[in-house]
């Protein structure tokens, strides 16, 4: 009998704070077909289009390309999203193309320094992307696909997407433009996330961090929000960071001009688990621990 890595992670009560993939720019491309383990490389897009898109990775490690879809049925128009998740300045653009060949005419690398141009238009609507790529990890199918099916007919701004990372924390949901990673999301949790995002608020129960930050800063923000009960996206801004991913002192400034100072440390626990269903060996589980918190 298969043991799902997400079930073991739940049993271990493994913390997911600070586990969002550090990404500032997201390119989401509608591709309504069954996805393989390496979805983009194994997709039906021509090699020319694939290479054009993959050039984005040559110049920046802050960009990530995802395939998205509603279902596996062919689409007459293909939806494309570009997001800049910079803290306090996050923005989302939406465009449509008739075919993937049109992507060859778009200089996506130029969007890193400039705002997207036609066929993209900025949108104020938050979109949600649920990882359902079961060929990458069975947990994404078990939890992600089932979660998507519960909302597919109700929300036009919820999509399936390829691998987001954190297989063992499925179901995983990304919100754009905030770049917020939500882990272990169930149906009630997704309803709360969607409602809170409309109110420009974070849902702390499932919040792992924002992709625009390093993992240490992600963990620091989560811990400050929990301590201070600050839920608005604009309630905190990063003021200072000292240290590294293993130990750091971080200062956030709140809207009321108060400073929230945290010291955190990444520690190795005594627990071991497979980080994906496909892993051959178990790894030691680490988590971020709050060392100190001060309000100034």
C-alpha cells in the first residue's frame, strides 16, 4: 500500500513556515492537456517555443514558468498571466493569444525591467493556482485535484497548475499577485483564503510565506503576523535583515510606525521523512524556531 508523503507530514505535524519557493516573477501559460513529470519540457509546445520560454531562466533566477489549465479540453484562446510579486508593489497582468507560436513575438525577459505590453493588461483580480500535477507527485493529485474539483464550477479565477514545490504539504495553493504560498489547503481553507484575499488579508492557518522573500524572511513574517495578529497585506513592510537562511534577525515596520523585531533560527529536528513520494530515502526535517520577539 502506497504511503503518501503528505499524510506522513501531517502526522509529524511538520511546520511549513518559510517553505515558499523564492520567486519574484511568475509566467503562467494555459496548456489544457495532461501534464507529465516535467510538464513544460514534456508538453506539446514546439521546441522553438519551449526554448524561447526557457531563455527566461538564463538571465534571472527570480522567474518561474508554470503551465495552467481549467481542464484538458482544447481552448480557442490561451490565457497568459505575468506577475511581479515585489512586496508592497505586487501587480498582475493578463493576456490571451490564439496560439503558442504567438509567444515567440513576446519578449518576456523585457518584462523583468519594464511593465508588460500588449496583449497584456493589468488586472486587479487575485487569481489562485492549485498544484494538481499528479505525475510529479501523487499527493498533488490526491489533494490538489480533489480540491480544484470542489471549486472549479464556482470560481473563474481558480486554476490548476504544475508543480509548485512542497509536495508533502499538499494541497498547495499560490495566490497572485501577492505570491502567497498556502499549504495543506482543504475546501474550508480555500474558501477562507479566497474571501480573505478579496479583503487584502492573509490566511495565517495555511500561510507558508511570500515568494518575493527568502525563506528566512518568509518565516519571520509569518511569526510576526502570528504574534501581532496582523493580517492585512499592507500591514507590514520589511525594514532590515541580518544573517542568513539558518539564523537571522529581521525587522518589520507596521503601519502604525511600530517596529516588530524577530530573531529566528533554523533547527534540525529528530524526525525523518520522505520529502516527496518518489524519494528513495528519508531526510531529516528542519523547521524555523522563534528565538525572540520584540515590539519597539
